[in-house]
C-alpha cells in the first residue's frame, strides 16, 4: 500500500465518521424539537386580489358619523387580516385630504378588547375561502357646517389593507369637523368586537 493510498483512506474514513456523527446529531435534535404551534399554520395575509372592500354607513350618534369598512374574501383560498387599514379621505375637486388617526375604539365602535382592566392584543382574523368577513370603522365629528374653519368636505375614502400595494376607493360624502379616526380590523361585518 502506498503512502498516498493510506492518506486517501484516512480522509475517506474521517468524512464517513463526520457524516455519521452529523446524522446522529440531527436525529437527536429532531427527536427533541418542540411541536409546531397551531398558529404556525395560519393562512397567509390577504392580498388585494383576494378581497372585495365596501363601505356601509355606521349607525351615527349626536354630532358623530361613521362608516363600517367591510372586507370579504372572494378567493378560493383562506387568508388573514390583522391590525389597521390605512384610511385617507380625499376630495378630488378641492384637493383636500385627511388621513385617519388610528385608535383602538371610538364613539361608534371598534375593538373593545379589554380583560381585567388590561388591553388584549388586536384580533387575528381568518377569512375563510369565498365567505370570510372582517371589518373596521372610520368615524368623524360632523357637528358643524362646511364653511366652518377646520372642516373638510371629503368625497372618497381610500382604504389600504395592511401591506396592500393599492387602495380601494369607496365613494362617501363626509363632512369632517374635528377628529377623523380609524379602528382595527375585527371579525364580522359590524366594525366592532368585544
């Protein structure tokens, strides 16, 4: 046996021994790996093409008005929504615009997520294929006239779903005097959840 042949044999033996040790280590590691959590298999975030987004007038209150934004899954696959949409009221004739400020709940509804005096995390809403529904709310103070300083007449609401690349346009006449707020996405069509 030549010296070169012996060195080749030793390097082959080391490679084989290394592979055996690595395989054994992986087997041990995998046998002690924790089970994946149920949320690890949650559906992906909804993309714009999966959704139909519409607006419905919210039941108002004294000097308060609002719109429930409804998100319906129209695709063949389940998806999920969580957090806030980005909502901007616009008047294309005057050039006025107002971005809605995020709030957990408002005068007309929202996420009433409290337990024992502390707030719960925002809901993670799964929208079933072809039938799943979620909603949020935009509300504003409307107790004045269009000529009053600080008031805006807005005619369209642009709604961007979380991580959505393009806004959905909802035609809605809004006299906004004072606050203009958006609540988080919740299950169902009412814009509110407890």
